[in-house]
């Protein structure tokens, strides 16, 4: 009888312990699920803030580039620095900046000290394509303090314009001239040769591309090398540059050709495109030739017959290459309007970058 009572006591005790343990496990499960629910809610809040901040930046870029594109570009990127670049996108090829959050309206609960916006672009190969990276963190006033989310999106901006179609003379002619003669009735030098070589890319845009590469540190000594050169100096050009796989564009401006266009020094070789802004005055091209051009030569005037003969048959003759325009012909997918800011399809993503 006594043993039966002891067994009952033990069974009741074990059952009680199991019941308490089961209840504790249930409470733990409920707590864990509640914690996960709160974490998901806080993560969703951080993601919403990041997306809102991304949309704000894209709207500001669209507004900035809508008018005075080149001035807007200089203004936006004036604070670019090497220290703003991520490890996998190092200068001088990449240009980076951290956009000051003080210039933007921030979503509620955003920690303005721990959040940031980074703009990155390849200043050499695709300066018209900007990658926008947003990292948003929830501030201490929100229950989800410390939660963060990252998003990114690439956009095209109107810094360069599409080139002519492949059947354009720019792709097949090694020598492009402007045979126009200035007269009283037609005193303006039409950009016929320029348009044949560069399409819709304006002199101002090309000059800006040159300045952008130079200021970011690209040169003939860097890897990769600089590819765009806008020259205002009338001094003799003595530097060889460009390769068959990395051609350059070298423009001697109207300022450089104000009196007489610079000459290419003997032994100098340029691979790519060379253009002289002679303002329809062939006399400014006297004695310019001494180096070798492999690619394409454009002149905003005619040339003397002897100069053309020398280019065709002389020791420093002009030779054509298929990719002479590669230094200034950037990717523009079909359907993209180069005159305004547009998103690059398939580049939106969240989480780390």
C-alpha cells in the first residue's frame, strides 16, 4: 500500500515537471516568434526607409540633369573623392561621392549619422551611367533602433549622346573634311565634319569628358589610361598615345587653332581619332603634319591637295581602324532616351553591395 502511494507520488511529480517544461517551451516558442515578428517588422521599416531615400535621390538627379546638364554634373560631383569609393571600385577609373544627407528630406526614423548615399560611376568607360547606393539605418527614437537596409539602382544621365548608325561615313572614312567656304552670305562655319565624326556629341560634352577624366587622375601613365583629350594649347604635340585595343580621341580646339593649329611632332603616333577645329579656315592647317595617325582624322575645313596626297601615300600616312571612335562611343541600350535620366533595367537590388 505504501509502495503504491509512493509510485503515485512519483508519477504525479514527473507529470507536473513535464507539464511545466512543456509550458516553458511553449512560452519560449511564442517569445521567439514574437521576436522574429518584431525583427521582420523593423527590417521592413528599414527597407521602406532605404527605398524612400533611393527614390528621393533619383528624383533629385532627374531634376538636376533636366536643365544645364554639364553644369549640374560638375556641381553634383564637386565633392567626389577617392575615400568615398568602395574597395572594388578604385580611382582613377571610378569616381565616387557620398551625397550629403543635409541636402535631402529624410524619411521618418532615419539615423542621419549612420545612413549614407553613395554615387559611383566609371568615369572612363561609362560616365553617363551612375550607380546609386543607399544604406539606411533606423534611429534610436524607433523601437527597431539599429535595423538597417541597403538598396541600389543604376541610372543613365544625359552626358553623352548616341552615335550615328553603323552605315555613317564616320565609321568608314579615315579622313573627314569640311569643304565649306565662308562667304558674306554664309559667315558661320557649319559643324559638318564634327557631326560626321562625333554624331550628336557636342564639343562642350567632349570637353567635359576630357576634364572629368583629367580631374579624376587618369593619364597616359595610369591603368587604365586616359582616353579623352581636349587641347586648348597651340604648342607642338609630342606625346604618343592610344593602342589598338584602347584608342583615344584628341581634339585641338578652336582656341588651339586660333592662329595656326598645333603640329604633331615627328615620331608621334596617335591611335584613335584626331580632330582639328579650324573654323573652316584651311590656312590654319599649314605644317601641322609630322606624326602618324592610326584611326581617323577630322578637320573642320578642307586640306590642300598636297596634304591629302601625303596622308594617303606619304611616310606619315593616315591608316584606318575599325574602332577609332571607341573612346567616345558609350553604351546606350535600345529604347533609352539619352536626353533625360532613365533607370537601367535589372540593376535594382537590396541587401549588400
